[in-house]
C-alpha cells in the first residue's frame, strides 16, 4: 500500500513538472515572437533605449513627468478613420474643437529637443484650467503620409502656459504635448488630431507645420506682433513700423488678424500681393463664446515663437508702438553679434517712454518726430521690457519676458547704453500721469540715423497704396457703368 502511494505522488510531481516546463516554454516562445511596445528596463541601465526613456519630459514638473516613449502607443486598426486632407497643402488657420473636452486647438509643431521630452508634437491650444476644472484625458492621433493606419498616443500632457488665478472660467493658453513613437522608426506624421479617447473619430485635424527641416541663418530675425483688431493702429504707423523693423534687420514679420479694419487690410494686401516674404498674416478668428484675455494674445505669442523659430534663430515679441533700438550698433545683427552669450535664452530690452510729438513734417513718422523720452529706463529691470528669444532655447514666451526657458539657459537684461526699448505710447502710462514730477525728459536724436532711408521707403509705400486705391476706385466706377447699361 505504501509503495502504491509513493508511485502516485511521484506521478503527480512528474506531471506538475511537465506542465510547468510547458508553460515556461510557451511564455518564452510568445515573448520571442512578439514586438514589445516598450522595452522592459531596470534602472539604472546601460541599455541606450532605456537611457532615452528616463530623459523624456525631464524639464516638466513632477506632477507631469512620466516615462513615456512608446508606452500607450497603438495602431488604430479596429476602426475606420479617414485621413485628413489639406487643400493646396495649406493649414486651415482656424480654432478647432476637441469633442467632449473644454479645449480648442490651433496649430502643431514638431519639437525634437531631447531634454524637453522630444521628439514630440507641441500643439498650441486654449482651454479651461485643470486647477479649477475637470478637463479629462487627451489623446493624440498621428497621421502618416505613407502608412494607412494612424497611431494613437496618450494620454497627452495638457501643459498650461500662463494661468489666470482670478478667473476660474477663463480659457487660457496651453500646450498639448504628444509623445511621438520612437521605436520602429516610422518618422514624423504629416498631421495630428486631439481626441478625448484613444482612436476616436476626431473633430479636428492640424497640419504639422515644421515636419521638414529648414535651415536658419546665423543672425536671422523674426518679429511677432499681438492680434490686430478693429482700428487698433493707424495704417501709416503700420507701414512705418514694418519698414523701420526691416531697416533694423527684421527678416520676417508675423501679424495675427483678429479683426483688421479696411485700411490695415489694404496695407497687408499690398505686401502680400508682391509676395513679400517678410510679411505673414495668420488668421486668428477666436471663438466669440469663450472667455479669453486680450484676444488670446498669449496663445498667439507662443504660436509665433514656434512658427517663426523653425526658420529663424531669433524671435522678437513686440507691440506696434515699440522698437527695440540698438544704441551702439546700426542694426540687430551687429547688436546680437556683440551681445551673444552661450548660456542666454532671451535678451530683455528695458523700457523708455517717448512722448508723441509732431513737427508738421510730412509724412508723419512717429519714430522721427517724437524725440523726447524719459532720461532713465522706467522701471529699471524686466518689468516692462520686451524680449528677443533664441528660439531653440525657449519653451514658453510671455508678453514682456520669458515664462520658461530650456534648462541651463537664462535671461539677460541688456544695459540701456547698449540697446533699449523705445515705447511711443499714444497716452502716458498711469504712473506718468499720477506722478509726472518723478520723471525728467531729455531730447533723444538717436533715430535720426534712419531718417532718410525710412522716409524714402515709406513715401514709396504710401504712393503705391494711393495708386492701388485710385485704380480700384476707377475699376469700380467702370464696372458700375457697365452694370447700369446692362439693366
């Protein structure tokens, strides 16, 4: 009887051993024949792929930081999704809703900076703040030209640019950060959509605007201006500022059209009809049913930082009554060659207020006839300054100075004897009105150096505008006579 029991026990152990070995063999064969979505890493590791994992998103706050390479990426193979089309290869330049989320999206850029978690897609968005509202997860659908199936990645990071602490219901500027799959080498997509759920049919599609690499000049400059609305600026001032910035070394200007009036539109049409590469207009029709601040200015500024930064080394954030003026050099290129520092991500120009005056000379050039300014920069430091960014070293731009630079880069406040911000404000600021006794004004003739060249080109532009307006009037009158004759 004992012998029979021993045999039964040995038999059961033998079968258990066989079953265990079979399961182990099946597991090994399965793992050998499947492609993992992400490597299994034990940190610290010498595996270069594992090292790449821990370098992604290292500059984000702890609450947003995550190991995120191909984790969460999947082919959208179980649903039929139509690939986005962009007529004539042009972006839509419209704010688009993210269905079931209080978020709208405008533009998308490839950001391959590794220390920021790249390669990733950085989407300019506006939405409610997570601090006060439940926003919910966001996912990114990546569309490829030579691959039929899209790829879904996420949850994406909903990264606020600048908060509004006093308005919980304010829609404020954000980035949506979509990590790109690195394993598999499928490259950069041509478009991206943002959805509330993975592989969901999207309500938006954004063209990736800098998918193909372009070179930037050693001292190439772009100037970004805030959204233009209504009768925001006199059209002659508009021409003066464009041409003055060109004399200073601006290669390209970016204007955001919220609601330009007829005169400004005619000026823009003049530049664009001659295919002037240095004037670009971005349509900025913000949804009217959202509570936003100053026409979505911070979203526009950060869109321009990435839109212009792809093709220019330096990006200046400006207003239409300000000029960053070199005091020891003739133009920006010479100035930045002198100022350039390897650890600086943004150069801050201190503010000097100029009283607007008129000498009666025609044409009225504000920068030439307004010659009296405060004898010192007011206030000193960065409070009312404006900035020129080294685009590759900047993450988030603000109206006056950087909100975030890449780690290890810093701001540099430019001494006023080297360069300063000339502010030709129509009306004095509040502190000037309340305490005029605190400020002394001195005559400043520095802008005389640009007078002849500026006057010549502005007069030519005004003549061109006059001729175009006269020809348009004649054509309208001729067409009206024809129409009456046909009735």
